[in-house]
C-alpha cells in the first residue's frame, strides 16, 4: 500500500483522508519504531495491516474528538517531531498556525526547564486539498 510519506520522501505526512474527516499521519515504509512510538506518545492512534505482522503502519488522530480538537492534536505534534529530527509535512486543512506557535513555545519551555511537564497534545481535523505545508 502506498502512502504520502513514501510519495513525498518525508517522515510524517499529516492530512485529512479524502471523503472522511479522519486526520492521518502517514510514515514511510520501514519507518523506525522510535517514530511510531513518538507518534503514540503525542496522542495519535497506531494502526497496522495486517495485524501482528504489519506491512503497513499509520496513525490517526482519535476519531472521537471534534474536528477542531483533531486539528490541534496534529498541529501540536509537529514541533516535537521536528525537534526529534523528523521531516514533517502538513496540509493547510490540518495546520493551525496559532496552535503551532504555542506548541513551539511549550517545547522550548520544557527544554529550558526539564522539570516542567509538557501539556497533553491537542487534536486535528482532516485533509481537503493537496495543498501541503513543509516544516
């Protein structure tokens, strides 16, 4: 199964799956377990196909969240992924500039004061047009 991370040569592609409101985070085929673990820690749900011996692994923002909250979860994940050295793209339908800027401030604050815990990530919506934002 092809995915956008393989197609664009990135580590994570955030987008809304067409004909749904589900925010996906595609990772390249053979992505390291540390990347999948980080996405788990950032509040995204891991999916595997086939289960048990996956050929394809992807993440989604929890579907029970409202669309604006889904958008916040995905956007808040971006600074942590960038800080870990991953290349991330996010469609404009998912990206929220104000949430991103606050998440960057939170990452910097946590970095300068390791005793302070980072707040839980927010949510993010789906992918409309093929417009992409490289970060």
